[in-house]
């Protein structure tokens, strides 16, 4: 049990006021498996009613806790059972209708996003999976709060290359249908290897098969806090001292998140799930993961040594968090979304941070290629190659990796995509122009690595 003394409380107040510590999201995980019916209208009615029943007080109670604890809660979200499962029982598939129902329910309970328009297809498709995937571009274009995710690979199953190629096409269509907003449809869509069922962060949150009927998961962030702590250390502090300092700060951040999450769960009358300590940056000044690299001694994100710095940061964050709570889950580590990190944006604009360097960094971060804008005329096969590479990193290393990439319609290198809010803005990045077409069109499944046979 965490002991709170006066210094601990004062230090936490300074983290909030000076260094952008916040609860990034409180996410209600909600099973919809009891909403199944052979009639899509009945399914939609059951979904809407269940979300309102369990989430009606999420926003108001979260606001109360913000005031009681004086800590910002940036987003309120809902994560539901992968909708491919819920919709495939219907005699007639209509996943767009279900997406609109999710969006309406999210609006009526006043949450920012609802995740779970999802399917897990690492080994193959069901008819429902195929129908949901085909509906994604239209569903995301016609909704504002719905987020979609597809798991394409795992360390146990390998990489479903048919699904990889299909999702490259879906990403391109999703961007094109939302061209007036710089392809924001693709910003609400993520492809995973080894996705997790208790992730509170979007766009990849869903209520996993092994999760309870409902639970409250919390995502807490604080890259500005970590940067400030590193900057306060002597310039000649060695890496062991640096790692210990990050662990200490992560411990305190996690304790704060768990305290808030358990209190909100109690008021909602639901079990507390997990606290996900992920250093998720924002475009705000001083709230940057790239800023931590500079505080460690790198001239800028992208310099040689960046991957090593990220590896140490990610590991120290996990170790500090796990000492603070027995309920650490989700992704927990460091995110490197280009459009959401002011330091990453600057590094990309200056040419210090390249696409290939970002891919290397994903081998040691918490997620993967995140919120990266590329030219709108990028071929589908090239996008598929990018996804396949990232899935391979996750599969071989037995870690979660992801791709959230936006081929911005009618824009090219030197221009930028602008989304605003937490999504920020992203310079269009140059990618390799060599063809991947013959490779990605082979189809089938890249087999799982030998270490998958560990029973």
C-alpha cells in the first residue's frame, strides 16, 4: 500500500502545475457479448442501452474527481468487445449501422472516444471479420468518436499477410473518404501485432475476450515530469543513476493514477482494472518524449543513441510502475507518436528524425509507428510493406507493435497534416519509394517464429 506523506503530495502538485502531469484517459471497459441477436436493429438497441446504463455517470463523476483531487483528466473513453463478434450473429450484416450506434451512445454519455470497432484476424478471417473490415472506411467517415483496430499478427500465430494487404487498402480508403480533414479517418484506425485487451488508449482500446463484464482502466501520462527530473540531475550522472531517477518518478506517477482510478471505479460501482503508465506526449510545450532524449544528452530526437535512450526509458518506466501497483497493464512504457509530440514534430521537420529511424525505435518502445503522415499517393502495396515490417518486429520480439499511418490525400513531402487537439499536426514524411508489390501479394501467412513453440 502506498504511503502518502507531505513531500509526496507537494511534489505531485508541482508535477501537475509545472510539468503537465495528467490522467490522460479514464476508460470504461464494457463487454457487449450479451447484446448479440440475429436482428441488427435489436443488436443496436441493446448496445445503446447497455452503454448508457453503465457509462451515464462516467463524465460527471470524472469531473467531480478532477475537482476533488485537483488533477486534470483529459479524456473519458469507452472500450467495448470487438464488434466483429457482436455483429456477425445478424442475419444481415450492417456494421456501419452499429458504428453509428456506438457514436450516438458515446455522444449521449459525453465521452471523447469509443474503441472496439475491431477484429482479431492474426490467423484468418470469419465472415463477420471480413464484413467489419470492409465497412471501416465508411464507418469512420460517418462517425466522430468511433475508433477502429485490427490485430493482424501475433508471436503465436505469425503474420496474416492477406489481412495486411487488405488493411493497407482500408487505410488508404479511410484517408480518402475524410480528405477534407487531412485523412483523419486513418488517424482513428490502428493495426496491431500482439494487441492487448485492457489497453485504455485510443485508437487501439477494446474489451478483450478474457476481461470482466465491466471495469475501469486508467491511462496516466507524464513525459514532462520525467524530463524535468532528468534535467535536475548532474550532467555527469551515469546511466544507472539516470534509470533509478526515472523509476522513482514513474513510481509516483503510477501511484497517483491508481489512486484516482480506484476512486472513480468505486463511485461508478465497477471493478478497478489496470493503470497504464504510458509516457504519451501532447503537442503542448514541455510535454514531449523527444524532450526527455534531449535532457539525457542527445542533441535532438533522431541522433545516434536515440534508440538506446528510448530502450532505457521504456524499461525504467515499466520497472517503476510495477513497483507502485499490482494492477499495471495495458501498454505501459513510452509512446512516440509524431503528430502528438512537439519535439518529434520539430525533429521530423528538420530532417533529424527519419521514417527508418522511427521504425528502429519501435523495436524498443511501447507501441510502434504512430500518427505518421506520408504522401497521399503512396501505393497500397508500400503501405502493406510498412505494416508487414512493423508486425514482424512485434512477432519476433514478443511485444505489442502497431501502425497508425495516414496517407494524407492531395499532400506531399514539405506539407503538413493538421488535426488539432491531442492529435496535433504532422509533417509529411518521406518513405522509401522502392516497390514492395510482388512481396506483399504472395498472400498466406508468415509463420510464427520458433520460440512460439514453448509449451
